């Protein structure tokens, strides 16, 4: 079957004893056609080009506490703060978590939250086509308050904003994206996820949603097996090109 193609129902054999017989075939829409109803965006590295700033912060932290592991700041990309603490700041370093959290909170208040090229235009195009939008992030509410101060109109771009306080299990578990679909009142088959990290890409896949890989944190080749298409920004995609991912 070719999705999206109308088909013609074979007309019944004509009864020539009847006058004004209508020989025109009836046209039916393909019932398997999926509708693009919701776009779900991770935050850092997907909405905002913030990953280089986090690399600077975590680079300093990792060199201080884990000098034996060069490049650790790159390995932990896409991990939640809890996941980082559980893996790298447990045991003797557990007492340092509170200090690191304070430093991170202070750092995030000073960060720049600039949109990835083409993002705002894409959001406007999606809304014009009736597509709902949501942010689905492992960031917490204090971090989002910094975002709102830097981008006063941020909330108006989305129908929902889900943070770490809204779900029990972190990415790569699909919990966050399943809750986002429920919040927006759509089916998982009607959603497209935008992610940059491996954990986020796996989360979208596990939620059985179409996935767009944003090659900001990892290169396009590395995320190819975890996403349906790969982009570096939003300048060359729109509603029409995204809708094709579902059919």
C-alpha cells in the first residue's frame, strides 16, 4: 500500500434499465494515514544551543574531582544530574553533591539561552497547522526560571512544559514522552520527538514515536541509528517535511 494515496472503488455493474445512472467512482481516504498532532522537544541542545556552556561547567567539575578520567564532561552529556551523581559522585564524593548543585544553579542563572537557528520559525509553522508543542526536559523548575528570565516569551511558544518534577523515571525511559502525549491528549503515533543525546533518542524510540536527531551534542553519523532523520538546525525543515515521517 502507498500511504497517502487515494484509491478508487470499483463501480458496480451498470443497470442500463435505469435512467441517469451515475458511473462516477466513489473516492475514499486511506484510513491508515497518520496525522501529525504534536512535536515534543528536549531543551538543551535541541531548543537552545547551550551544550558548549555545560561542557565548560562540567569540564571544570570533572577536572577537579576526576582528574584520572580526562574528557569525562563529554561522556556524561545527556545524563540527568541524578544519573551523574549516582555514577560519578557517590561514596567519598557524595558529600560534594550539595556544593556542586549550588555551583550549577549559580552557573545556570548566568547562562545564555539562545534559540537554535530556525527554531522559532518552525514553531510558528507547526502552530499554523494545528500541531501542539511541548518541552520535555530533565531540567528542574529553578533552571526553567532562569530560562524564563532570559526568554520572557518562552512559555507562549508551547502548549505544555514538562520538567523533571513531572515524571518518575528519567530518559532513556519513555515515561516523560508518554506523559507529554497524555498531557496534550494525543496518541504516541501522532507525535514527533526532537532529541540530541543518546538517552533522549532512546527515550523517544521507546515511546514508539518518530524521532528527529539534532546533531548538536553528537554528530549526525553517530545518532543515525537512533533517529529517523538528522538535522543540524531547523532552517530546512517545516510541517510538510515532518509530516512525512509518520507515513
